[in-house]
C-alpha cells in the first residue's frame, strides 16, 4: 500500500482546523456518532488537552489523520489494560472518503498497537447498518466475532453493534504475507 496519509498526535495548533473540519461535517458524522452534535470550539480545545494527558498515562491514543499536513479525520485507540486489548474508532471528513485513507490510517494504528504497545487484541465495534465502516475491518482481515445487542444509544435509541477483532498473532501473520 502506498503511504498517502500520516497519523500523529493532535496538538493545540490543530484546534482551529479540527474544529472547522468537524463543524463542516457535523451532519455526516452525527449519523453514526451523535456526540458530534454537541461539539463546539471549547470542547475541541478541552478534548485536545484531555487526549494529551490520556496518551501520557497510556489510557488512550487519539491520532489525527493528515493528508499533506491538513487534518482530514481521526483514529483512536482506547486501551483496556486488564485484557491487554484496545477498542479502535475512526472518522473522516466526508470529502476525504472513498479514497482508502481511513483504511490506511487504521493499518498504521494497528502496527502501533501490536508492535509498539504489544497489545494482544484490537477490536472494532460498528453499528449494524454502517456498511462503509464495516468494510474497514473486513478489508484489513479482522474476524467478525459477534453481534452486541442494544450496546449503544444513538439518537435516543438502543442500537446493535457488530464486533470485529484482530489478534496480534493474526496481524503478524498477515504482515509477513504482505511484506
Ligand atoms: C467510516 C468511514 C471512515 C469510511 O470511509 P471510507 O471512505 O469508506 O473508508 P476509506 O477511507 O478506507 O476508503 C475506502 C473506500 O475508498 C475506495 N478507494 C478508492 N481509491 C482507493 C485507493 N487508492 N485505495 C484504497 N481504497 C480506495 C475503496 O474502494 C472504498 O470504497 P468502498 O467501501 O465503496 O469499496 C466514513 O464513512 C466516516 O467517517 N463515517 C462517519 C463516521 C463513522 O461512521 N465512523 C465509524 C464509526 S464505527
């Protein structure tokens, strides 16, 4: 895969661009992640500070996805230390979709999770109707594990999520085959 995007920590300098990206894409993002409806400039600045602290503590890793130094989305890992595993999430501004950028960014975070953090497992939970998002774990070789019934509240309704996972040994096996 050609490297087109990069992932890196989001700093205070990115606050305006991140806020503008979210503001422009509020309706698109809120379809599947309704907390975006409440995002404003202050909450972006507060979140960047919170993400920095969580990263230092090793509790979560929130990366910006950058294309030619412009922020186009985010990918995050929330660590569950007891299980040595993490939950992975992602989003893109709508104009940057349909290019493979999210799949590429997720593959970099998987390499970080399995090689740098040495996690045993990464899981992705996706709304049962969010087919574009389901394509990402499927494309990267995740296994479909289960349906999590009424696992999330979205727009005031409980919704089912599909659970996908990848183990460290599976990632290493895939990585060996493709490199
Ligand atoms: C989920 C989301 C990131 C998926 O976006 P996406 O553009 O489909 O994903 P990618 O960036 O990986 O792009 C993949 C698409 O680009 C296409 N593509 C075009 N050129 C490509 C290239 N050079 N390389 C790879 N893929 C390419 C792929 O065929 C694929 O399209 P398909 O799904 O129709 O087959 C996006 O829809 C989103 O942010 N949604 C709102 C938030 C959300 O739902 N987040 C997930 C919550 S679980």
